[in-house]
């Protein structure tokens, strides 16, 4: 393995961190995204472990990369034609150091253990940053809801929950949505849990408002990402007003990122799905966004249809050469909101060459490590997903509080709390980066601040 850590003369700390990463690679072979996520965190922890050797002596990182529990199970279900299918279900309970396991479920054909290990690992840091008492977890299945009828999705969700319900609960593990799991899926999962367990509890978040959900939860990840971007820009005396913005994805996070950008006077000009991207040089306004929401959330159509309805826009099919020409469109800001590793090194170079001043990640780990290095070298404002997109899980935490108290806060109350939490996450990342000698590096700030909070709790709780 080439050195992941950049010291020329390795100290005890760098050798220790390299050994942890090497161990992860050896013990979890083939789990490339998990290796990437751990290496990205490890290389930023040198100063904090140098300053506090107890974290090394207590083997904190060794324990953080090993899930407390991994559940894998068979999910058999029957399609509308009577054919039997078998998918694989997962739940990774990564860390309960600062609260019950918390994190989304992803239903997508690309789901496998390594993908969920990366997402669960990131979730631990993200949840720590929110200031709320939530541990980290992630789950899902390689089931593809695309093209399936509502009844097929329901039967799948019921079969998935039949097993998962043994392992979760409002004080143990509280799943939520992610790619392929929206309010429809949460409804079917919740209904089945309630039936089997004979309890109406806050075991899932992202519920509809009429049965235990929180206002602003659907909007929270997108809105929060934009609030984080606002905070970053404010450090340079700038605002989003008048900024041209690239947005990828067209699901939950992308839709509400666009909505908030429009509200703040910015001009979002793109959206995408796995088929390709649309570029609308006139800008996506509220009316166009409303049409996209109907297309994606009700008709479950493809983003390509946008150009039939709005012919001044263009559609570019997804590239297969590792580049995404979406990121070569000239703009001031970029909001990747689709999936992991969607900004390659050359894509990041194109963004920088076009003078982008800010990248705020609505998706989890959308930028490959080479791309992050390019953003750092260019000195642009770079908000990593584990900080910038933490608004979703933060409002999930607020949903849990409302469920426990049997009350409902108003839209404005929740939005105000979300804003406050995003401002606090921004402050924490900025101050921590400064404290450790890398001012402006939000990725280092997020990793160290999240790590310290979890590490201190782990030391308090002994070797468990
Ligand atoms: P959705 O399922 O609502 O939307 C996902 C979007 O990304 C769709 O447009 C989808 O296109 C596209 N996409 C998914 N996989 C790929 C792929 N392999 N290649 C190209 N496009 C792809 O998911 P969300 O909006 O909820 O999630 C988007 C990102 O945000 C994920 O990284 C998720 O982990 C992250 N996130 C989500 C949170 C939430 O609250 N929902 C919270 C924090 C982070 P298509 O329909 O063609 O698949």
C-alpha cells in the first residue's frame, strides 16, 4: 500500500494510522468505498492524535472502523406476476457511543456491504457534528425500486421489515430514508413495524406529518446544504444572490437544494439522474421545479423529459469515460446531490478552471480524493458531505424529540432550529480547522470535531 499519510518521516501517529487503514483494507477486502472513507478521515487525524495520545492508547480509531454489529439477511418477495425474487438486506450498527444508532436506508442495485460500511462510518462523524445525541448506522438492500409498482415496493418493504424489526427500536436504532427510500417506502416500513410489534413509536424518521413526522424533514438535507453554503460564503463577505449554481441529482436532496437556492436569489441551472443531466441556461425557477417534483415524485419519470417540456434546455446522456460534463458548465457554485464519487479528479479540475468559488456536498462523499485535493489546492470553499448535508439527520433528531414529547413544532420553528444547527456545524468545523492549524479546511475541521466527540464518549464508557 502506498502511504496514505503525507509525512516524509513517519511518526508513531502516522504509523499507527497507516496500520489502521491497512488493517481495514485487509479485513474488508473489495470494499473500496469503505477504504476510501477511512483513509480520508485517517489522514486528517494526525494532529489530534499527536496532541492527545490517549486516543491511540485507547485504540479509538481501531474500534470506530469496526461496526458494533452487522446484520445481513435474506429478503424474499413476490412480484406482480407471481415470480419470486430474493434480495439481500443489511443494517450496519456502527457506533452507539453518543446515542442510539441512526442513519438512512438505501435501496439501490449498487448496494453491497462496503458501500454501507462507508456510509455508516461517515454517519458517525456527521451525527456527532449535529450536537444531537445520535450514534451512527446505515442499512438498505440491493433491491431496485425503479420500474416497480407500488404493490411490489410494499411487498418488498414488508419482507425487509419482517427481519429488520428484531434489531431496531426507538431507543436502539432508528433508520430513515436515503437513495431509493422516500416517504412511500418509509410508510410501508413503518406500517409493517407497527403491525408486528404492536406499537406506534418513533422507530423510523422521515414519516408523514399526519403520523409522527416532522415538518421540514423532507426539505432538511437540501435546505441545510444551502444554509451551510451561505455560512461558508459569509466568511468571504459574499452571498448566494445572483450566483449560478450547478446541482446534480433530481431526488430529494437535489429538489430542496434547488428550492432554497431559488429562494435566496441564486440561479440553479442543472439537474441529473443516472441517465444524464439537463442544463437550463435560463435557470430553474419555482414553476419548473414544481414540474420536476411531479415528474420525479409522482410519475417517477426520467430527467431527460425536462427538455421536452422546456425546450431551451439541453440533455446530455451520462458519460462512460469517468468524466461528468455537468461539472464543466461554467458556474459560481456546485452542489453535488446525487451519489458517491460523482466528481472525478478531472471534473474537479474543470470546476476549478471555470472559477467555481464553492462546492457544498449534498450527497455523501461525491468527490473522489483527488478532487478534494484539487479543491484544497485552489483554496475554494469546500463543504464536505458529512458537515454540509447533516441537516437531514439533524431534523430526523428533531423528529425523534417531537415523537418522544408527543408534540409538533411549526415549520418556522423547525426551520429556525435547522438554520441554527447548520450555523453551529459550520462554526465547529471552522474553529476546529483553525485550532489545528489548517484554517478554512472544513474537511479537516469536520473529521477532527466529530472524532473528538465520539472518542471522548468512548473513553468515558470503557472498552465496549
Ligand atoms: P433520491 O433517491 O431521492 O435521489 C437520488 C438521485 O441521485 C436521483 O436523481 C438518482 O437518479 C441519482 N443517482 C443515484 N444513484 C446514482 C448513480 N449511481 N449515478 C447517477 N445518479 C445517481 O436520494 P436522495 O436525494 O435522498 O440522496 C442523494 C444523496 O444525498 C445520496 O448520496 C444520499 O446518501 C445523500 N443524503 C441524503 C439524505 C436524505 O435526507 N435523503 C441525507 C444526507 C445525505 P436515478 O433516479 O436515475 O437513480
